[in-house]
C-alpha cells in the first residue's frame, strides 16, 4: 500500500492525461510527500499521451521515461490506460523501465468462476441455476457481483443461494450493449437479435 495514515489524501494526486502532460506529472512526482514516506500520482486516460505528433510531446515523454529509469523512492506513478497500444515506441520503452501490468475485465462466460470464488469468500453455496440467474441479472461487472453476493449473504440464513433468492434480493443491474442488436442483425443472427 503506497499511501496510508491521516495524510493519505494529501499525498494522492489524481490527474487525467487529457488535461495534464508528462511534465506536469514529473513536477508533482518531484515534490516531497506531506508528512508521509510516499506520494501516489494516479494518471487516468494515459493512452492520450503520445497521440500528438509534436516535438514538445516527444521531448516530454522522453523526459518522463528518463525519470522512470531512476525514480525517487518517495513517488509512485500509476498510469491507467483504457486501451494500451504496445506498438507505440514510448510504451515499449516504458515496459523496459517500469512495471507494466494489464488487468482485463472478465467476460460474461468467466462469471460463473467469479461467482463461485465470491461465494466461497462469503461462505455461501450457490446453486447452478442461481449462478445463471446472477449472471443474467448482474452481467460481467465484478464490483456489482460482489455487492450482490454480499446482499445474498445477509439474506440467505441457510447459506445456500437459490434462483428464488436471486430474483427476490438482487436487482437487475446488467448493462446492455447498445450495439448488440445491430451486430446481431448484420450477422444474420435473428434469434439473438430478438
């Protein structure tokens, strides 16, 4: 854990790469943390860096990568990408000088495994039909699935979750893909389009 204690919020900078460039992040990273051993600089939308073809941006990215080769111990920079294009030169270099990890969201087909893991964590047994009902109600959103399982833990005193429990206690929070109907029609899959 990077930031802890009462001064945690003062040492957690949240920026967007849409508004701030690499030099802005470096300026913050070179600032000492407030009454704490480290500061965290969280940069969302990092895929926006390197999208402009300018010398200034190329220089800023070069400076950022140089900084990443030997960062100070009191600063942690977390770049969050919505989509990483590892063909970009600066990202390839970043992968050589920093820790790069990709965390992909589970697909709907992966949800039974997620549900069983959450059920085990909450000491619940989920019937197979209830797993299907949970997947249909919640979709592939792991945070909402965790909340649904927490709710079922409180509601099911027996520790066994049935389809009736899911329909009674879990709201339909599934987010539908707005383009799924169009894709199904274009691909000639009438059944899934209906």
